[in-house]
């Protein structure tokens, strides 16, 4: 019984992971579109990054701030890389 529940929960984690990666792909596509439009501005906008993180920390206060910041630092780094493509 417990093993069946574990498999169900792991399947749910797999579906969530698939959704996360699909959303990351969408974010990268939007970053590519921004790269085409916004080419005169710097790639890294520290004010914008801080604004995004502040909004997310406020919207999801139960999340660990350090972990969320680390995750978003990587996401933003990945998105900034499309400007160099």
C-alpha cells in the first residue's frame, strides 16, 4: 500500500518537473524575443532582478528566501545567455 502511494507521489513530482521545464522553455523564448527588441539596453538589469525577487518573496513567503534567490539567479543567468546567441 505504501509503495503504491509512493509511486503515485513520485509520478506527481515527475509531472510537476515536466511543467517546470516547459515553463522555463517559455521563459527562454520570451527572453529571446526581448533580445531582438531590447538590444540597446544592458542585458543585466540589477533593479529589474531585485524587483522580480522581491515580488516572488512577497508572493511566496513560505519559500526559503536564499533557495528561491539561488534558483532565480540561475534562471536569470540562463535567460541572459540567450542574448549572446
